C-alpha cells in the first residue's frame, strides 16, 4: 500500500488536501479522494488539490487539478487556487527566494497569482452566462423572490436576502443545487446580505461538498459581481465579502455593462496547517 505525502491548507476556512503530482505517479479515483476528505476516516477537507506539470505547448508554470469532497473533479476553486499557488511556490522556492507571482492552468483557463505574505491575489478568468433569473420556484413550492446566475469558473446562483444568519442554507441551498433549471451538473448556491455598497455577508452551499462551507472563493466572486450588478456600479470597483469563517475576501473588478466584467481579482489568505502521510 502506497503512502501519499500531503499538506493540509485552508483559505478563509475552506480546507484542502494538497499534494505534489508533478511526476504523475498518482491517479486517485473518486473513492480515494472521498476517503481523503472524510473528516472521520481520512484527513478531512472540502476538496483535494494536485500540483501537476502543464500540458506541452500550454502557458503556465503548473497545472491545478481540483476534486470536490465527493470525488468529482471541478473546473475551478477560488480558495483552492490561492492555496495551490502558495503550495506550488513553496515547492519551487529553492535557495529561500520567495516568488512574487506565478501562473497555472485550471479547467476554467489560465490563472495568475501574486503573493503578499500569506495573502494571495488571483487574476480570475472572465465570468460568463450572467443573467437575472427573476423568481425561482423550488420543488417544495418555496418561491425565492429574486435570484441571479453567474459562472465564475463554476456555476453559481446568487440570492439576495435580508438576514443571512436566518437562512436555512442546507435545505434551501440543496434545493437550488439540484433544481431542474441547472441540470444535469447542478450549481452552487449563495445567499448574500448587503452591508453597504462595498461590503456583503455571504453564506454558500457548495456543490460536490453537498453542504455549507466556511468560505467559497468563486462564490465570493460571483456574489460580489452580482452585488455590483444590482447596484449598477460602472467602471472599477471592489467589494469586501465576509464569509462564514469570519474572514474577509476582497474582490476587484471593472464592470463594463450588464453582466459584463473585466479585470476580476480575488484576494485572501492561504494558510498552511500541517503536513503528513496517509496510506492509500
């Protein structure tokens, strides 16, 4: 039985098992990934990140592979990408020289990262498929008066609420995640409470984790951009997103028109927790 060397990391409370697969010696199936993420029988995490060598002829210093806790692969994870960047930088920091930036391939395109201590800033890929969904009727007959959709590397529904603390995130988020309108792959569900023009409170139900997480990077981006859309912000802007862990993620952008955004950035912490080995 082989032993996998890994590092546990977290980005604003969103936690990950990260490992070096540049030699392409590991090919983990869904069961192995789910076991790694199991909080009772494994390491415990919201997902798994693998550092790989980029495909020949493509841009980027590395390739990021991201797997949700259920073992399924996803195109992108914002908090995971920040952790990935810090981990990859440490792998290649020879001589103690810290990197200032890097780029890496993801399923959502090329991502660029810049380092500022434990804070990592990502240049995100352009969001797509933004739309005002209007009322959203759930299977149990519950009607959400207003909902929006935006793909920020992975799909997100954003629902404005008056009191984020009062939202029953698991049942309502799960109903949105499996709503027929977003079949077959489903969607993530975000509930935002505006605090000011430049700050929101966010709770997220994550597809693949199948529950509420302490933070969601791509969900924070989607929620901040929808907040700007709702307030008709034009030009450059930024939104502070307070996530369930209590951390704040900072989203920068330029809104050029309805559901049109450029220069989208995501900044926040990426922390090392511990390293170890596990038999697989």
